[in-house]
C-alpha cells in the first residue's frame, strides 16, 4: 500500500474530498449531518488558524482523515456554529430534533470535561474509508498526530462513543487511557512521552 500521510493546509485540493469522506464515514455526527460543504468550510477555518487536518492519501485519493484541535491555538466555537447556518436545518431533518439535541448536549459535556486536559491536543474526528479499514490507516494517522503533539510538548486526547469498541481498542493499543465519560461518550488521553 502506497499510503501517504501529512497535515494539509487550508487551500489544499484534498480538503473537499476529505469533508465528503468524513460525512460518508461518520454520518450520524452533528458535523456530518450539517453536510460536506459546511465541513469543508470548517476544515479550512481550522487549518487557517493552525489546527491540524491530517490526511491519508493513496493513489491520489483521500482514504482517511484525522482532525486535531491544537492546544494554545485559537478558534471561535461561535464562528464554527454559525458557518452556513442553514446547515442546522439539514442536520435537524437528518437526525431529528431529539437526537440532535442529545448529541449537542453530549458534545458540550465532552468539551467541558476535555478543557481540563491542559497539556493535550484534542482529536475531534477520525475516519477511514470502509474499503481501507483494518489495514493500519487509522493507526498511521494517530501515530503521526501523536508524534507532532509530542514534538510540541503535548499529549493527545480524543472522545468516542462508548459503543465504538474498535476505536477504543485502537486507542488503548497506542497507550490512551480513560480520563472521563458522559452518558454516551468516553474521553481517552495519552500523555506526552
């Protein structure tokens, strides 16, 4: 497999394909329900401010991605929420009001707990194309992010649903341990080595 992994810039030609893949791989998340164009704008906004959008590319096709909020790098939650405000109607239609509200509340709870991880960058999304899973793509994305965070003197944290056993096993195998939990998510962290 000729897999290449790098941190992409805000003007990359790959970001739009990455946003579409994100929506395809994680269809039940709030960001995916808001649509690929909204996610593409979010990616560009975060990359412009110094956050990391790691991409796994094979034969010029995006096969995976990892989005990391870098500690001590600013972004505006309000700007992200208000980007393409009509996309919230799309999310409401796709998820339904009750599920959207549940996911939003859980996200707020996770972010509240995650802010106490002062020495950690934070993964907000990781996805791999279905045909490329179980081939080490996610592990390589994570290793790249872990190395970059460690080089800056930070650990790395992530949250995933409590039911996502495959993700939890992967994180555990790379030294992540549980540091918090909400009703439907678990927060894992790996300290800087």
